[in-house]
C-alpha cells in the first residue's frame, strides 16, 4: 500500500501509549505498508516487542528520522501538545494526553491543522478536552489491549495495582491505596490478604518508590518493579481485585492530564477476571459500569467498604469477575484493527 511513518517522543517509557503506537504500526504492516518508526536507538524495537508481547513483521523498521512524513504516504504522529507541520499524503495526529491551556487555537496551529486528515484521541475523556482546546472535532480510537494474553487462574486473596512508579505526568495514587490497605487489614477477614503494587521504574521513580516503600513497612505489600509480561499475567491471573487510585485528589476539570486518560492495565486486569475497584475519574468512567463489571469510588472509605462488600457478599466476586471478562473484550486487537482500517 506504500510507506508509513510513525513518531512517538515517549517510546522509551514503555507505557500504554507506546503499546498503542506499536500496535498501530503492526496493523499498518499487516495491511501492506512498509513502516518506519523514528528513534535513535534501534534496540528499542526489541524492548517494545518483549514488553508488550507483540510479534512484529519484518517490514517495520527503526530509522533515525522520518522527516515529519516527507515522501511517505501516511504518517501517525503522537504529539507532545504541539501541532507539527506534517508532510505525508495522509497525516494522522494522535493525542494521548488531554493537553489544555496551551494556546491550541492559535493562528499558526490552525494553519498546520489544515494538513491533518484525522485527529485521533484515546478516549472520550481526552477528546472532550482536546476538541475544546484546539477547536477541532477529533475521533476516538480506544487503545488496543491484549485481552487474549490474560487469563483467570486459581484466584488467591490478593489485590493488585499496576501503574508506573512515577508522578511526573499523572497522579498515580499509590499512597492512598497503601493507606486503605493498612485500614482494610484491621478487619480479621483480611488478615491473609496481600496487596501487589507493580509498575515500570524507567522514568522518574527512584525517590517516589523509596517513599512508597517506607509507607508500606510491616504491611503485606509486595512491590514488583518493571514486571515482564509473564509476571503481569501471573499477577492479574491470581488476583481477585484490581485497585486503582489514579487521579485521586485531582480536579479533572482543571488538571485533566493528572487523571487516567483511559486505563489499559485496568482492561488487562478485567480480562484476567480481576474485579475493578477504581477511582471515579477520567477514562475509567468509560470502562466501568458501576456495580455491573466493577466499582468506582470517591474516597478512601468507599474504597474500603466496597472491597469488604465484595468479599463478604456471597457470589459477588464471581459474578463481577465474569462481567469484567466479558466487557474487556471490546478493547481487543481485532476491534482496534477494524477501526484503523476504517480511518485509513
């Protein structure tokens, strides 16, 4: 079909947005494009493939520069909030983050946007902010989640949360979960329960992680640093409940970038039968049907009470686990691929 260029300035963070980018490249390659990804270190492709368990075709290559899509038929560009001057035949601009207060409607941006065929956002939450800030009408393409890689195993008394150990760009909310778990285990019913906090440590994590560990002393909390895909599959497979405090304490209207924009790890956990109990903010509200496939909480007391209710109420964990698995399937790879084919 021609040549495609991919640009993402955050590839080395190995997060959900990077999975999104790499999977977009995989789809383009499968439908016939030769795909070039801009990055200085060619080893990044091996790291990304290993981290996300993606098998990539030979027609995906790392190059030092894609020159903003010049001489390419299609470009997929992940923005840092700025609007680039893209030069491909078909230009697609992707917003992972709900940027705001960046003078998005400037005359220069409006001129550059004439060259953009599609503006793509990762959730309706992100779309609403971007459309208002830049004066555009973007489309939503939910992130691809490898739901087929995660399976429910024999469940044990375990709660998990998977998120980067960093508060540089978002409030990940680890501390509120540690405090809640400390109070939860005062209930004798939860004496045998364990909390696993897992996540990447690649960017801005050293001091934050040390601080979190100091708060977890003498509690049955395990920290798993930069887990492999196999380790994640085991954690999700065995855990009964998935907690998240992402965005806790933030005003999502004033600081939308500080809350979860979608929630890839949430969907991964759901596909493995974990029952979600997550903070009521951002993209989570698009995934969770409160009381049907999981729960949304507003404060620490609600988080604790909902968790107790799930464990004390006969059959509640089993019922919601089944619903979580079912609802996770609409975020799978095949749906993502179908939507991209419509877009391009």
